[in-house]
């Protein structure tokens, strides 16, 4: 079961990285593109490290895998709710840059 869940979670990695890089490339000013991608890589690596440490501690704790699954479902629900917040639209400059 764990293998299936890891596979399912892994299928979201490539699209996520693609969207992140596309947004940074479209939104960052030309003179700061390198710095923007550096910050993106730094934050992604740091978040992965913190998530792995917290996930390992959670699985080893008293709640075990069940608690981890509950937390994952809660996180996914929060992510869906955030995407439904109205008024989150790119500016006209960002739309023009993404269209190219």
C-alpha cells in the first residue's frame, strides 16, 4: 500500500516543478531571473528536507501511517481550498509573458 501511495504522490512532482519553473520564468524580471530560479531551488530543497524530517517523525510516532494519511488528506484539502480563493489572477504583464 505504501508503494502505491508513494507512486501516486510522485506523479504530481513533474507537473508541479513544470508549473513552478514556468511561473518563475514568466514573472521574474529579466535582470533577476537567475536569482529567482535560485530562490525557487533553495525553497523547494529546504521544504523537501523539512517535510521528510517531519514525515519520518510522524510515521515513527504513536499515530503511525494512519496519522500520516490523515495529515496528507488534510493538506490536500487545504491546497484545493486555496486554489478556489477568488481574485487570484495574474496581472496583464504576466499574462502577456506567459502567452509568448
